[in-house]
């Protein structure tokens, strides 16, 4: 976020790339037993857009194996750029709510990262998706430290997310079947 604060990186998707690059560099081969994978979902327009289908900008997958702990899980993340006392526009807020709802179709382990000049704030996508508050900073009530602490200590994450690949996400729970009509006559 120092690059953002200093005006060296300004666009949200560029900030996401810098964040993922820094996390990958810091976590790769640093913690014994940890396998860390991240992906940035394709956000372009059209049929190839993974972000449009899933609602997320990023997928984090972490696998940890040690003598005392063994887990594999992941989270979905949508990122926005909204400083502490700023509010999202009505249309930006509506879009974020829709993105949070889409992520929720794939996993309840979905979060929003708010990029601010002072750092990254994190919040539950289900909380943000149900809120009318357009001041994103106040809805993202965790620091980045708290988010990663909860992720690595096993408090958050979805064990159905088995990789950082969008194509390998669990199938959404979206099934509705109904039928109407009259009983056909018997012949």
C-alpha cells in the first residue's frame, strides 16, 4: 500500500497484482509445511471474464501440513479502493453487493479487501453484501494482519476450495426446480 500512498500504483487491478506478487514472494518457502497459491481472476469484459462469473478478483489457497496440524482451504476475495472517510458511489456499491452475492454462491469464505492509503482493511463479503453502508472502510473491520492470522490459524477458509484455480471452485448452490400445470387426462 506504500506504492498506492506514494502515487506509484493507482488502479485497483494493478494494486491487486502488486499485493499478490508481494504475498507470493513473502510466503513462498518461508514457513515449513505451508503451500501457498494465489490467482488473480481474469477481469476483462466478455466470455473470458472469471471475475464477472464468480464475483472475486482473487483466490487464495493454503495447504499446511505439520505434525500437529493438517489443512487445505481457500478464500475468495473482491477488492475495492475506498479510503477511510470516502463513500462508494451508489452504482459502485450496488456492483460490490452483487459481487459479494456471486462469491457467496461459490463459498461463504468470501471477503472484501479495501485498499486504502494507510493499508488494507478486510471484511466479510456476506456482511458487506447485506449492508447499505457505502463507507467501505467501516464495513471492513479487520486489518490485513487479522485476516491472515485467522486464515492461517484455521478460523476462516473453505475446505471445498482445493486450489487457486477458478475452474476448480465448488459448483454454486443454485438449483431451482418447479412445475405447474394440470394433471393430464388419462386415456
